C-alpha cells in the first residue's frame, strides 16, 4: 500500500492561520511584528527567496523590511547595518540571507545579529541553548520538520531510530538538537552522504531525513518497510514533458520508496512550504517575547 503523503502545504496553512490569531493579539497591544532581512549581492536564487519571505510576511500581517546591499559591501559596513536593526524596536526578527559573498566572514556576520532577534537560529547563543534544551530560536527547516511529524500523528518519538543524512548547520545538527532532547527521546544518528555502507545506517531508521541535493539518492533497498521518509532535497532533472524542460525532485526516489514507506514527504510540497512558515512563526514568537509584560 502506498505511503501516507505528508502535505507541507496543508500543515503550513494551518500554522499560518494560528499565527494570524497571535498577531491579532499583539496588534491589540499596539504591536505589529516586524521582520528584517538582509540580502548582499544579487544572487538570483537568494533574491527570489527573499521576495518569497517578504510576500509571505505581508500576507500574514508582519511588517517586513528587506535590506538589499551591494555585493562589494565591506564587512564593517554590514555589521553597522545589523547593529542598526538590532537597536530598532519595531524590528523583532532579523535574518541574513545566505550564502554571503566570499569576502565576508559568515560566522562573524551571523553572530552580530542579536540573539533575541535571531529568527534563523544561527547565533552561537541560540545554537548552544538548543543543544542544552533551553529556550532558543531554532532554524526554520528543522523546526518545520519536527512540526510536520507532530501534526501528522508522529509525536511519540521515544525510542525511535532517526537517521539524518546531512551533517550541516542548517539541517542535520539543529534537527538532532531537537530530537535528542530527553523529553523527545529519539535515538539520533547523523550520517554524511559519503558514509561507507550508508545503507546499513539508513535501513536502521524508523524515521529517515535526507538533505544532500542528489536526485533519487535514496532507493527502496536503502530503507526498511514502514519508514517515515522526510525529503529536503532540491534537484532539477530533465523532463521533456515539462514546459521548462525540467522538473523538481528530491533526494528520495519518491515513486518507489512510497510503496515501502508508511509516510513520505513529496518534493515539491513537503518540507519546503514549512521553511518560510516557521521563520514567520519565530518572528511572531520574538515579538511576543520582546513585548511581554
């Protein structure tokens, strides 16, 4: 029997409706959540993504301020701009669109964002608090994956084997910091895609999360029957039947793995829609914290 499809669009819509209620409560206090984004240069993908975030913010009732800076900007100038946003009481959340130009020190730039306004969850203080199980902002995609699991009926993860094929700071590590907490109780394994005998690890998973940007990287032979498969891959492959001559697919061979899995996320329409939504959720949370009392 084919797997249950974990519909990120549907879950995202549910969360945004809940956020509207929280935003109305803030507005009753005279507060409009404010989100500022910084884009350095004109990378087409980054420019497109920041427009998506701005449009989603406006639709939800979050005031957005997107700061576009030249590719050649000096690091000292960028840090000054961040400091201005840090001190702006009308801005509750700040994100820096990645990647940054090579001449800028990414870690220093991300660390310059106030930890209280770091809605991307990249500030070292938030990263450390997340691993300690303390209140912290978490990166949008991992928190979106966790939210999808909970809202899809998979809230009891105690003793479950979770294998994450990704070891970066955007997906793998922060997702592990969520799932490894004592109150969640999952057994978490992080794997590089180059891991020898990777199949031995992936077949062990009750829940498999993959983000390597390699089309159809995970095949049916690499998963156990009844797996919950979460795919955050983004790959374009040739498709003569498409108007553009290509189509978007994930890292999991969807058509074959879905026949073996209990549940699976599609690409597109799975984890992707959750990412912007959870950024907006962090912004609303930031506004609530900054105006409490």
